[in-house]
């Protein structure tokens, strides 16, 4: 279930269903912030969730089959997150957004979503930095979700070829949600709830504590369908970026 809930004192409560695969949390934050900035709402609740077995049954081998998971496979997170946006408050603040575009590099392996989504993340981050005329060092942390270990390495390598080193302040929600060696989640976490849980609890808490002042949050989604996968079609990827700052000064 992926929803935005809008509240306005002079209007009815409204629900908007969104679907951007694992990029839904960033997509909802983007639309919610624009809705408030346009004066159409005073408060917006951006929420999403995912459940283990949901994606596994739809897009990969049935769990009952008992097939071995490849090293590139990710583990769908059972979790939900909700962020309340307001027209006024003490922050943190959403200061900008870059809506991504679909990028399809021909990856057709449903067990390698990190590789399918990585080019879209690279494209959106590049566009965000260019549009705002800033360098990656402007942010204390640039975090994607959910590329996990495979996709994160691909994005880092793509930037390295451009002469940009993201190693010191670039990570991924799917890469930090689990204790990988103890839980054996292979490439890491995925699912709409993965980036939602990490953003709403872990990252926002670090911003409140002053450990992160400027954050670039990029939700990445694999826009796949069961029918397309059974026919061997490629998996398009998309990524949306949200700029969040602890203060406006």
C-alpha cells in the first residue's frame, strides 16, 4: 500500500495512491512537498510499506520452490515508514527535488535489481547536481534506496569514471538496513519499506542530532511486472531525489 494523505482545514481529507516501486517514498515526499508549496495542503502524510515474500512471489522464483538465491539477490524488507510534512515547523526541511526519468540499460535479471536501477540513480544525481550548480561535497550524505551492495558499487564506479569520488559520503538504504553477514541477506535490502524505514527513523534522527546537516535522498525503483519478466523483457529503472536540510541558515 502506497499512499499520500492530504489535510486542509477547508477541504476534505484526500488520499493519493502512488507507485514508483522502491522509489515510492522519495516520490511521495516530492509530491507532498510540492502540494504544500503550491498552497493545496497544510499537512501531508507520506507513507509506504513492503513485506517479505511480496516481491519474492511476484517477480522471482516461488519461495516454495526452494531455489538457491544468487549473490546479487536482495531481501525485501518487512517495514513501513511515514513522514509528516507541514507548511510550518522547526525542520528538517525539504529544500528541493529532482524528478527522475526512466533509464533502461537492458538488464532482465529480476535477481539483480541493483544493476537495473543504478543507471537511473546515476542520471538523477548528475541532473540534480548540475541543475543546482553544486558538487557532491555540498551534502554530508548522499544515500540511495534500494541499490544495495551491487547497485551502490556500480553508481560509485560510474562517478569514478567521471573523476568524482563518492566513497566518503555515499551509501544506500539497502546496504545498511540489515546486518548482512549475520542475517545472510545476500546483496542487501529492497522493497518500498526499506528506504522508508531508513529515512524516517535512522536518517531523520541523525539530522535532529546534528550529525547530518544536508542530505540528498534518492529513491530508486525497478519498474518491473510479472508479465514482462516471464517474457524476458528488460527492467526499466527510475530514481527521484529529495534535498533535505537540518536548517535553512
